[in-house]
C-alpha cells in the first residue's frame, strides 16, 4: 500500500524494550499524533522512523519500499526536534537553506527557496536575522521551514510545541494543522498533550509501555477507548468496577445498578468507563444508582461534582445553567447514558 | 542573588593577600627584568644601569629572527596538530559512555602530571636506535634495521604534541559536552552525510572555541624549553633556550631580559586575543 507502514518494529536498549512490536500503517497525507505518557516509547519510535535509531527487529516501508536499513540522510524526511536544533552559527535564511546547500543547490535558488519557505510560515523578511534574536514561536517556525525545505515525503515532529506558552501553543497547533492540509504532507507529531492530539490529528496513536494501545480517529479514541489505559489517558473518565446484575437487566455497580448496559457474553465482571459530562445528577429517587456529594468544584464555565457512590468516586461535569439545588452531603441519583458507557477489556 | 558591590576600602581586604603575593613575586621581578633589559652590557662581564635600546636593537639580527620564527612556527605546528587531532577525539569522547570518558580523562590527567623532563627522556628512549620503537618495527619485519628517530624536528614535535594534547582535550571538553547533540541529528535528517554534518555543523558552531584552544596551546608551546633540547638539534632550539643561554652561559643579562620581555608581550597579546574571541562566543 502507499504510505508509511511499520511492521513489528521493536527497539531494545540494554534488553529493555522501549518499543515493543509496533504495527502501524499511515496512508499518505494523514496527520498522525503519537500520544502517550513520558517514557512510553513514542519518541524512540519517531527516531526509528527518522533513521536516527536502528530498530532491533521489524521493517519500515514507505510506498512499499523497505527503508529499514537506509541511513537518515538518505530518507528525505523532514524532522523538527524538541530542542529545535537550529544551527547557532547560521542566520535564519542560512538555517532554512542548509539542506539545499548540502544538496548543492545554487546560491540564488537557495535564497529564493528560503524566502518562499519563510513566507509559508509567516516569517517573510526574516532571512537576515540571527537565530538568537528570535522569539520562541519564531524559532519554531524556522525549524518547521527548514524541515520542509526539501519537500519531504514524511514530516516528523518531536514534541514541537512543548517549549511554547499555552496561548501560543494553541495558535501553533491550528497553524500546523492548516499548513499540513495545504501541503498535503504525511505528518507524524509526538506529543504528551492530548488536547494537541485532538486538535490536529486525523489519526491518534495512543502508546503505553512501548506498545500501541489504540490507533483511531480522535473522536473514536475519546468515545470508544478500547482499554482503561486509553480511557484514563485521554480526557478524564470515571472507571467503575461492575458485575452482571442478578436479574440480567444491566449491571450492578457500587452504589446501585446501571440499566441498559450489557457486559457481553461470557463475562460477569468488567470495568465501565463513562465520561464526566455523560453523568447526570437527578433527585435520589429517580435513578437506581445513588451516592453522596463529597465536593463541588465551581470552575465558572462548568461545575464538577464529586459523588461518593458506595466507596467509588464518580465525577459529574455539568454546565452552570443546570446547576441543581444540590449541596455537599446530599444524596443524589446518578443517571448514566447507556450509549456513553463503555465496557473495557481489562 | 547578586553580591553587593564593595563600598569601603575594608571591603577590598580579601584581595590584600593575593595582591601582595602578586606584587612581590610577579610585578617586582618582572619590573626588574624590564629595567635590566634597558641596561648597558659590560663587555665580558656584568651590566651597568643605563637606558639604551642596544639589547632590543639585536632583535633585528638574522640569528634572532631565525630563532623567533622557528619558535613561532614550532608552536603553531604543535597547536595545529593538537587541535586537528584533539577536536574529533574530544567530540567522540564527549559522546562516549560514562566509564569510557572517565578512563580517558584519568589517562590524560596522568600525562599532565608527568614533568617535562620525564616526557623528554621517555621519548628520547622511545625514539632511539638502540631501544626505540624502530626495533619493534624490525621485529615485526616492517623495517630492515633500527634507526635513530631523534634528535630531529619530528622528535621535538612528537614530544611537544604529547605534552600539549591533554591541555587541548581539557579545554575543548566543556564546549563539546555542552553542544546540543541534536544539531548533528538535525543535519543528518536534512540530508547531510555524518562526516559532512560534522564539518558543516559541529566545526563552525564551535569555531570560536577552536580558535581559543589553538591560541592557548600555541602560548603553551611557545614557552617550551626542555623538550627542544632533549629531542632536537641546536637548530631546533626555541627562544626560551636562547634566553637561558644568553643569561646563564653568555652572561648577557640585558639581551636575555629584552627577549623575555618580548616573549611575555607576544604571549599576553595572544591571551588577550583568546579572551576577545571567547567573549564574542559568549555574546552569541
């Protein structure tokens, strides 16, 4: 198939598996976010794709061609490093033109192409400036322009926005996504920020313990997490230990029963994941699941209500408009939307 | 926190001891030497207080010019070889495993602990006809019969590079260790062969460090005194040897003093240059 394919990629350091049998295929033009906690192997996997690490086993194919043994400088991939790695002895224009200079492109063409690339990232007219005189966001753009200079087949970014402040980071996320859509280039971004992944990606790859836990669209990852690792890592969620109810109608949880949920054949207990915004607070006599309110956090735009249901904490997020007359200490009913409940394989 | 600037005379008291030591053991002797360099030499004897430029005028002789240019050339060769060999070596060292780094640095520091005399005699033995490495080459069948590799210019150069190399590595090491390793990786992903990446990124990024190291090793080699005598012929003797010869054996103190003053000035101006380059490095 066309695009990037990883087949059983493993990378071991001193017999510790940083990346463990990863299979992934990325169609051309896809924006992929590799998401995971630090130490989950996502950066190692990216470096392996870039050719900076050699996989212990497995194959990397691009458009059907095996590039596992190809050295980094022959892969034609653009990469943006977490440290940005701008060359301190070169100015902005020379940094962007560096890959062209290495390829022996003529001086005039170098300057012209560097100007084009800088205009692409809204830095037109900055070519003559020293890198040290730029702000964090501008350096970021220079690094992106430099990585795109050779019109790479694959654009790799390792935590590219982590050094920027929150506001600039959000603006850059949108910008990066727009740029990728305009150029139609296959892009892989490594991040530990799930908002970043949700904003930009076509395909979110959640990694944990060196393995891919789930690879799917952002909405699917959020709505249909396959296991508790993904459910817990993406957004906040309530994880409830449940067992098959005696009467066969729904499941029983600490604090009551949840009707309309089935565990599936052959199982009598599982973990149920439900997002805080899918938990509705109702008077205690209107729901089979009840609990006592232990804490209310009013964040202005939303209200988080912490409910102690038979020893398990359940968080409900509601908008201020529907703030009911519940107080800390009240017993409330919890209505869970069966459609929003997700039974996880443990 | 920024310390307060000193306000009263008493605040300067911690400086008193070093200042006195520096005055008594450096400024005063150096002043005497400067004075003596202007004194008039008594033929066949001592010298009398005066103010003549006789000694400095002798700098114009071809003999002095020859010794001076040999000294400068030798120091430049030593510095060049040390930097060319030491730069890639230190680059690899700074990226090696911890225990590899430690063992190399310990080995280099132990070379620093050797005196010039020991280095000189060790190399003169190693390069000799009777006991030197040429015997090893004969034994391996690579040479017909052992040869004497000393005294000659190559032997002087070898000994001095051996002596200056640890300094070179120690001066280069901090800058190498600070260098962002992703610079090389970035260059590689941008299409640079690793060797080309080293030459187009690491070398220019550390240009000022290289210049400063070159000057430091140059200054270090300029003062060499013993190794040229132990490993070289008289035509390989440096300015320091000539100064000693004039002062001790020819009893021409004013000329020796004038040469010493000259050597100090050359050295100081080079150190100043190194500082200037270093400051430019810090500014960027």
